[in-house]
């Protein structure tokens, strides 16, 4: 599995709240820590770039009725021959008014879920 494939599988695990898989594929996250994360509805993943052991992505989610995004450049390391999530740099990227709404409506964000 490549770092990009691992990133996608980890996103799916967040969607499904598979805390065991997330802990198993991380160098530092425990099941207990992951279970304490806020309740989020994950909407969409965009992988922006993937090279060597780095994957940059945007993950869109809904929290308390509002849509937001997580923009991160994640780094991965090999442990016993398997890639694991190490850490990431989080960017303060905002969802733009004229972007297609990540809710899947096909409308611009400003005409859909922007409150």
C-alpha cells in the first residue's frame, strides 16, 4: 500500500469511525484519543498531491450543521515494512464561496450550505 492509498483508507476509516484501524495505521494515535474526537460527518476527500512519503489533501466535513474543511500535508513512515501516518501540517484554508458545495448538491457553496 502506498502513502496515498493509506491516506484514502484512513479517510474511509474516519467516515466509518473505525478507530482500531486508525490507531493501527498511525505511529502515535491511540483508540482512546481517536474516540474523543468531535462528532463529524465526513463529506468528501480531495487528494491534492502525493509524492514520496507526503500526501496533501482537503477533507470536507459537517460539524454542528456547518461545512468546513481540513487541509493537511501528512507525512508517513515505514514501520516494519508498512506505511503508517506519522503527523501532518494543517493549513488554515477556508471553503470559498464560489466552490462547488461539498454536500454533493452541485450548486455553489454560497447558494447552498453557506450560512
